[in-house]
C-alpha cells in the first residue's frame, strides 16, 4: 500500500515537472509560397513553422472540407506541396507539431485559405497611348487577383518579344525616348515558376514624328467618314517597295489577309465603310520600318467634321469643314467648337480656316449645323516645327555663349580679390624688417 502511494506521488511529481498548460505550448504558423491565390496547374507549398528550442517535431496537416488520405507522405512533413493545383484543392489548411521524443504537442496554427482560380490573366497598362517621338512611355503589367512572385515580358504586334526588354519583377518597362518605330500593338505576359499566364489584351501605342514623314495616302483625305462611304488607302509613295497597309481597331490586321478591304499593289480600297473600320492605319515595310500612323473614324451620323488626317506643323493652316450626309449645300451656317468652346459661326458656308496654327491650337474640334446634332470630335495635333525647334535651341546655346565673357570676368576678378585680401598676414610680413 505504501509502495503504491509512493509510485503515485512520483507519477504526479513527474507530470508536474514535465507537463505544460495549453498556454505554455508553442504555436504553429503557416506560410504559403507563392501566395494564397494560385491558378489551375500551378504548384503551391505550405510551410509549417514552430517557434521552439526543440528540433524533434513531427508535423501534421489538416484541411477543412475533407481529410487527407491515410499514408500520404506529405501529411507529416514540414512542407506540404500540392502540384498541379485544381479547384478541389481550394480549402482552409492548418498544421501542428508533435515531438517524437516525448508526448508533447504544439498549438494548432491559424487556418490559411488557399484560393484557386481557373486561369491567370495578365493586364497591360500604358501610361499614355498617343505621344510624340522623344517622349517617354511606361508599359505596366500586372496579374489580376495576384501580385507576388511574377516576372513579366512585353510583346509588340504579332507577339514578337521586345528584343530590348528584360524580364523583371517590377511589372514595368519604359520606352525612352520613344520613336515612330515603336508605333504598334502591345501586349504582355507573366510567368511564375514554370507557369505562364495568358497574353494580356492588346493596346495600341501611337508615336508621331516631330518631323513629318511619309504617311498612308488617304482618299478622301479626312479623319472622319460617314457609314457606307468608300475609302482608299495607299502606300505607293513610300521610299522602297514591299510596303503593306496595317491597321489596329479591335485587333491587328493586314489589308492583304483580311476581308475588310481589297488590295491592289500597295493600295487598299474599302468599298463600304463600317463602324468596325474605325482604327489607326499605317504602312509597314518588309524590314519592319513604319510610316507615320493616321487615325480613321467611321460614324453612323448625319454630320461629321472634315479635318486633316495628318498632324499639323506650327505655321500650317488649319481648314475645317462641317459636312452633312446626302447634301451638296454650302450655305449651312456651321458653328465650330474647340474643347467645348465656340470658336466661330460661319454665316455663308461650312468651312472655317485658321491661317497659321501654333501649339495652342491643339485640341478636340467639332462642328454643328442648324437643326442638326453636333459632329463627333476629332483631335487636331500640332507638332513643333523643326525650324522653330532649331531656333529655340540656337537661342539657348547663344545665351550661354553670350554669358560666358561675364562669367569668366567674374571668375578672374574673384581670384584677384582673393589673392589681394585672402592672406593679409603674409602681405604685411613681407615689408617688416
């Protein structure tokens, strides 16, 4: 009897010395790599960690909706790796540890939700779509619903990888300075490990030249067109042969390989315009050289604005027409607007002329006829003329050279003053005997 009591006391003492309350037990935690949002086919790793001085932990994993199959090798490992993720793997996961050398368990971790989506989608963002050569533009790329662990690539036109772009984790790529050759249709794609997203939706980047270059010849030569009108676009005046007409509306298309126009030589003719023919058109050589792009819009309206399809240079005249479909009348008292402000009301005809334009004339223009709705708006671009630009640069350089003699004189006088006044003790000692 006394022996039993002694054994019981020893057992209680052992439990008191080695036992832990629930609060004393270390807590497990879970981290996910790449993150908690993964896509079908990806691999995700969940790591269990226990802050403890002990190293003999055996790990256990559980999930909310169903139990792991007995004997699965990863349910007792520190890292739970799920390869080829499917929608059935979307669940809440948690872990805990159990020491192998003695009966001691950790507290369970907080549950981590792993969300599985069908397919990752890259999204392209362009800081500005219309710019002038010499400007800078940033192409951004991101993955919808996810942000961690991706690297990115950028493509132009027919999924041609930009040769001067490098993959990076920042999700941005800068073209600086932009040139006319950078005009095109851009997309991006992201990768994480061995997994690639779909290509992003395409976006147009339009770069105009400071010095006018060859552009497609448009007939009739205006930006806006009526529905069902005919249109002719030609690349005949380019400097070399082998030019083809390309356009970007909803997708990138060639006249030669589409059903929207008929091609004869380097001329493309559209017999009956549709609103889907709205887009940016340019000529492109076999070597990839590109002409100045032009913007063509097709409208199902009864009034349009007739304006130059080409950018204007400073000093050029701006001629605007207010055109009504199915009429030849020229006594229409048209009113012309710029950026919602009335510029002028013509009392005798449908034409307005600004003899000499400057950069301040750049903006959105439209017109209105009596008892008719206003025309759609057109952007009139005005580029700084090369002559004015050279004069501006010359003036700046001249002003620098003009200031140089005064700058040199100031330096010389400053040095002389410093020599005469900078060391008075030495000057006085020179005359003391």
